[in-house]
C-alpha cells in the first residue's frame, strides 16, 4: 500500500466537531498561548520542557522535526481545531513508525486544560485511527500512559485500545523515569465503545 506523507498540507480529518490537520507556522501564537495556559496541567504527563519551550524559534524547530519525520516516514503530526470556532484544542502525534513486518506507530496526544473532559480527544482519536489504518497502512497503533493518569487510561479503553501490560521505567516524564501502561489497537479491532 502506498503511504501518505504529511509535509504541511497533508490529509485533513474532519469529524462532527473537529478538524485535524498538520501544524503550520501560523499556528504558533495559538499553540504557545494554549500550552502556556495549560503548562501546570501538562507538565506532570510530558517530557521535560526546555528552557524556552514556547518561543517561535522552538516552534519552527518542532515543525522541521515533524516535517523530517513525515518525509522519512517515521511520524505524522496533527493539530486539533474546533470546526466552528477554529480554536486550537490540542494535538496528536504518531511517532516511531515501523514499517516492514511491524506496520506500527506510537500515539502521543495532549489537550489544552480548558478543553478537557468534553470528549474532544475521544472524537479526534476515533476520527484519526481509520486514517492511520487505511491511508497510512498501519496495522497496529500503540499508546502508553502513566498508571496514575486515569483519564488517559479510560480514554484509550473507551476508544478501543487494549491494555497490554506494564512497562517498567518506559519513558522519562518531567525528568524522571516512570513505569507506563502499554495499550494497542489493531486495524481489525473495533474503534469506539466496547
């Protein structure tokens, strides 16, 4: 299957309330403002923030990394926007794409604090997974979350991911190595409530 490459224009995923598309430089102000407003909320769940995480220079570097990953077929990035207001809600990345016998990628996602508990990430993941399976040719999508991140665990299970166990010291979050719950969904699994 020919794979799509997302280099800025890329595929758009449209759901009832959302539009998912590739990040672009004009998103910097909205992204920086939402991340700044949500910093305390996001820090416990993310890698260590650099000293100047929200600068335009840092955002440009992020976009270059996203573009290189897309060009090298290692990852894809999507920003999530409200269809009616065009407000940025959060983002999803699919990274660590492994082709060949694996056809697997790993999800990462974040939501601005003011948009949590409104079903946006659920809707975004349910809309994006068929694209990852059908258009990008993945057969397995993985995700991991801290055991203490109950909302993230519940979200993944609600979407249709299966808990595959605990990985010890799996990721370095906010400067500390943490165990993570590992989740996966296959292209043959039903997406949405079980």
